[in-house]
C-alpha cells in the first residue's frame, strides 16, 4: 500500500473512502480508435467510494502500438523463445511476451529486457 500517514488513512476511512493497491500488475492496455497504449510494470491503486471506483495508475514503462499491429499478430518461433530464455533467465511465457512486444525482433527484445532491468 502507498505510504499514507496514519491520520490521513483514518480520515479517508471515516469519509467512506477505501484504498487498495493491486499487487503484481503485469500490464494495462488502453484501447483507442487508432492505437493501443500498453503500460508495463504499473503500480495501480483502487480508490473506492460509495458506488464508484477510481483506478490510479503509476506508469513503470509504456509503449504505443498502432491498431494495425495487434500484439497477438506477431508470430514467435520456439527457437527465438529459447534463445531469449537462455540470454535473460526469463520464463518461456515472459520471453514470448517480450518477443511479441518487440515484434519478433531478437535484438529489440534484448534491448527492452536490459532497459527494464535498470
């Protein structure tokens, strides 16, 4: 949970406002008519009051994908996945997602991995 001062947390509860951090968020996709905004490694806090919820997103990294280039349209070979697993130590699923994000480009996938590692 975000570090709320204790008094503020109590005040929010008295006002009927509840905050909750969503753990282990992998990615968030915002679909627009002409593109998708993909947010990775996000911190998400849900603020609930009465019958409404507000999702506050703190961006770890983001990228835009034109609508014509669907994330699922990229075909990734098993050899490429194994190569990324060997080079990075990621799981096969993580390596596959990294390759999809890099549009199947091995070099770009490794660069993305290194950027996120920092």
